[in-house]
C-alpha cells in the first residue's frame, strides 16, 4: 500500500522543500498523474505557461553486463555471454560524442560487480 502523497504535493505546491522521505514516497508512488499535474502547476507558476522546455540527453551504456534480471531492462547480458562489452573510460571520453547537441549525458550500465567480472574475463 502506498502512502497518501497529497500532503507531499501540497508541500511542494506551497514552495516548501521536500525531505528525502517525501521524495522517496513520490518515487515509489504509482500516482504519476497527480505528481505530473502538481509539477506542471509549479512549472507554470515559475515560467511563462505557454513555453515548455526540455533538454536533449543521451544515455551512454558503458557496459551491458549485469547479473540482476530486471523486468524493465532489455539490453543486459549475463556475465560470460559472447556479446557482452565493457567500455573503458578512454572509450567513453574519446570525443565521439562532442559533435552531438545533447545537453546532458547519463551513464547507464549493468551492475558494477558483474561488469568488473566481465572486464577481468576479457583481460584473461
């Protein structure tokens, strides 16, 4: 059972700072419609309501090796699979992303322990 998020939304709408517990409750809440409506109301108060902004971002997958079988992930590979990869820091930062218009880069990958195991196997 998820807690009632209305007191947290009221706090946000009043301009009060949310606690980490408040944020956790919002993240765990399935009530994304009310959360989105509150966020949009705050956005409209702080900005011209006729303008909606966004950023362009890119997910950079540094590895597809993971030993956790998440229900939302379609790209992972189990350690030892033939099509696994682990990109080095040098590969990620080699400049190939410099020409892109993104304003944010998010580094996404498998669970670190599995990636470390795969990197060690690749060196062997």
